[in-house]
C-alpha cells in the first residue's frame, strides 16, 4: 500500500492536479488482499428461494439499532408478504437487507439475490468518509461510528453497491447499513440473516475458506453456476461473496473493475502535496519575474533619460565646437580674403603708380610685405 | 477629493435618516419576498429534516444544494484567486480596480457555500469535525473541506482590508496589506487543490458515472474551468454592478471597467480553447467516440460546442472588435456553461444507469433555498459595496 501510494505520487508529480493511476498503466504492484482471518458470508442464488426469512431475522436482531417506524413513514409489509419481491428494492434506514427477485430470459424459475452491505476489503465508504466514521475491522465487518458522522452522505455517493441509507426524515439523522452482526459474531453467534436461512443459501465463515467452498460448488455442479465468484475481486474484493446460476449483472450486481476505491483517488490526493510544494515556487517565480520586469523597466527608463541627457549634451557640445570652428575658419577666411583684397588693391595701386613713375624696384617689395601679413 | 468620491455623500444620505425596516422592505420588495420564502424553508428543514424539504433519497444523496450551491458556487467564486494572482503576482496593473470586487464576491461566495452546507449536511453542528475532531485524510471530501475552510479564512483576511478602511482601523489594515503576497499565493494553492478536488470527488464512483463525463482528468477539468468561470463571473458581476451600483464607483472604476472586460475576455477565450481541447482529448484517451452518437453524447456536444466553443469564439470576436456588449454576453453563456457542466457531472452523468423512475428532480423548496442563499449573497454584496470602499478607493488610503 505504501509503495503503491508512493508510485501514485511519483506518477502525478509535475502535474497541477492529477489523475489516479489506472489498472494496467503502471508497473504491477501487489495490492492489499484482505485481512487474513476476516470472516464473511457466501450467498448462493442457486439455493435461495426468496422466502424473506433472512430479512425477518435481520429485523429481529437489529430492531433496536434502526429508528422505530413512525406515522409519516409507510408501514413495512410483513415479512411473509412475498408480493414486495415484485418490485426492485434496496436497503434503507430500517432494512439492512432485502431480497430481490429477477426474472431471467430462458429460465422458468426466477432467481433471487440477497442485498446488504458487502463489507468490502477496501471499502469505498471508509475511504470516502471525511471523519473516519467507517472502520474496516480486521475481523471482517465494516462498522459505522454514529458519534462522528456529519451527515455529508459522501459514503452513499462512493458506495458502488448503493448500500448506505439515510434517515431523511429525522432532525438528527444518521447513516444505516448492515453491520454483519459484528456484536453477535463477537459472541460466537451467527449473523441474524444466516441463522434464519432455511435453505442453507447463506454460509458464514472465514472469507478464505468461503472462497474454497464456492470453488468446490462450482466444480462439483457443472452447469449450475456461472464460473464467477462475485465479490472475490470486485473493487478490491468483498467479504460477502456470491454464487449465481446466471451472470451476476442480471442480478443487479454492477460490473466493477478490480481497482479498489482508495486506489481510484490516491493519485488525486497525492498530487495535493505536489501542488502545495511546487505552487509557491512557481508563483513566487512569476511574482519575482513580474517584479524584476517592473524594476528593469524602471531602470531602463532611468538609463534612457540619463543617456538622452548625455547624448543631448554631447550633441550640443559638438554643435558648439563645429560652430566655433566654423566661425574661426570664417574669421580666418575673412582675414585672408581681406588681406588678399588689400594686397590686390595695393598691387593695383602700385601698378598704377608705376605706370605713372616707370620705377619697377618698389613693386616686389610691397608684394612681400603683403603676404607676410 | 470629494468630487472623486461621490459616494461619501451618498453614505450620509442613506444612513442619516433613522434606520427603518419597513422602508427597507418597501424598497426591496423582491429581496424581502425571497428571504421570507427562504426563512420558511429553513424552519421546515430544521424541524422536519431533509426529507421535509427535498427530494433526496438513498440513491441520490446529493441534489441541487451540492450541484448548484457547492459545485457551481465554488467554481463561480474563482474570480478571487484569478484576479488577485493576475494583479499581485503576474503584475497586470490594469486589473487594479477589479481586485476588491472580485475578493468581495469570492469571500461572499465561499461564505454562502458554507452557509448552504449547513442546510445540506444532516448534522450541521458537526461541520467542524473533519477539521478539528476526526480527520478522514483518505477522503477527497476531507481535502475539499479543509481547503474551503482555509481559503475562506484567507479570503476573509484579504477582504477585511475593505472593512478596516471603512471602520478606520489603520493599524491592523497596514499589517494585513503587508501580507498581501503570501495570502495571494496561499489563495492560488488552496484554490488549485479544492477546485480540482471537487471534480476528484467523483473519481471514487466510476461505475455510477457516465463514461463521457468520468475521466481520470476530471480534477484538471474542474480546475481549468474554474479559471474561466471565475473570470467570466467577474465580467458578469461587473456589468450587473454597473447597472445597480453605478453611484458607488469612483472615476478609476468607471474608466478601467472596459479595459478589464477586454483583458478577461481575451484570457477566457484562450483558456476555454485549451479546455475544449483537453475535454476532447479525454474522449480520445478513453476511446469513447462511439458514445457521441447516443443521447448522452449529444448532450455532451451541446455542453462542449454550445457552452465552451461558442463563448470562447464570442470572447475572441468581442475582444478583436472591442465590443464590450458581446464580451458580457459571452460571459453569461460561459457562466451558464459552467453551471451546465457541474450539473451534468453531479446529476446527469451520476446514476446515469438508474431507470428514469428512480431519478431525482429537485423539490421546489430545494430550489427556493438555493434562491434564498443567492439572495442573501447579493444583499450582502450590495450592503458591502454601499458602505465599504470596494468599487471605489477610500480617500485616506492609497492603492496597494
């Protein structure tokens, strides 16, 4: 069990909410195969005659445990009235067990099947109960603790056999279901139903031995039974076992896989720890990323401003420098131009003078002086 | 300052005349009627038992109080964790004005889920047992109960900021504001757990569930759908609030409302598309294609095409064309779709193999009680938004 749960945990690691491990999809692991000495009952539909004595026996030993009949509820029909068998019935808060009659095609006689809590080896009700109000005892019976029950009725949702019943008209209601007569068993007595069966259709004993008995009956009576002991493997196995001359599904027994109820939900429950462990990391990371992004954005903005200012300043400096250089150049050029102009004018003057005086010697002297300037 | 907070005047106008129950009832006739009906049902429930007010029986231990009040209630209150994580963790600053309305409605949503559970469980005084008396740790419902209990506490603390601002208790408000990030992270963790676990409740009963709705991935479906359920509810509630509580909103709320609607519209459209794909993958994984031609298959197609694909598309168009009205319509369809899905899982797929004579249909008093719970919630929301800084900022406190 521990190992399987661990594997289930592993299989769901890394997923937000997980999926239970399904039969055949993981490495085979040995499941829980029931408490060694647990007792149970074998019901044989080939022997059952639908006399309802088991119902009467159940009622007589459990009369004090169930709420008394009151005005609002319709009175139960006496146990010798077999007309109730014509209608499909189920267990309720005043009847821990009922017998149903099934008409099967190609069979002249109807087949009967007794209906009560199957006392599963890994009970769905106990797995589903959020206050541990159901206990699977090592002796076999699945027992209910009325002092803890909140009345959420999830056990009734979970039970694949539609067994637990509720007292809907009570102000302080409880769940009711067969106890396998655990107090009587502890006293060494038989369960009420088994004790009152006139046709030996109910056999009480150790579950392991009941399986042997059931196999022997199948082997010794060829053609009488279908080769299936209902309850041997269904939902992890039950402490009530059934033999039937017709496929069990015709007797209102659902076709169930071998996967037990706890296995169906262990993966999802295991992933809770994964979520609790990894979500803070992921969310913290997301928070850190968004914070960092904000910070980076703010820093980038700041940098951009600094750069823009620096850039603007640089550009201004360059522009100033260029302007200065240009101004200097223009000044020089202007000086040169003016000098040149002055020189040319001087030359022209000189030429004009020379043309008047006819003396060439002074011309070159004046020219040298102008270039130096 | 006062111009930005027109509501401060309103508060005085509303409270200064002597408190008169008669006038209050005259002004809220429908609310008064629904609450009176709810009180009537409450009396019968606690004097005659569950059987006196409901059609629940041994085959259908869970009716619409679970399907609607619990499953839908929790999914539609998911706006709390989606909005707070978007704003505080993912840093989507546009959503600021959506935070308080979302936290308020999530808090009230969860509070009234718990109120409704007091009607549904047989012994409401023992509702604390799973947490304090006997912990059934193997139960998915234990996990749901514990998470809802813790998350309701988280939401109460997150929401209390509005109340403390109203009361003017600055010291404790400051302490709680400092806890915002851890509270938000806890909110997401707890929501991930119990939103998915509400789906996981049904994992235990594969033989009772129709295969088209039973999948090992049902916890994932419930979690993912809670995201768009919550966001759509925020959009939907927003549009209602703009009709009924317009005068309680400050400029920032009115200004950002459309931006928020567009943001959630976009998110919903994408998440719903992903959700549609994983729902289809689940059909493929279990090879349930042949079931699609059955009546149940057609019903599933209606759920997936009419209430997931269609609103996803409408959201996308609404966002692209910036049509706020279309997005609000898509939000309504989405909310109805989530309700349909939760009912399909818990009432249509559950016990699908029972003959129709044994099927459940709610008693009128069950419906009346659910309506009563919703009425109480809306009334509480109106009260809070009228007096506390939810749809507006309190002038004395800056945004956090």
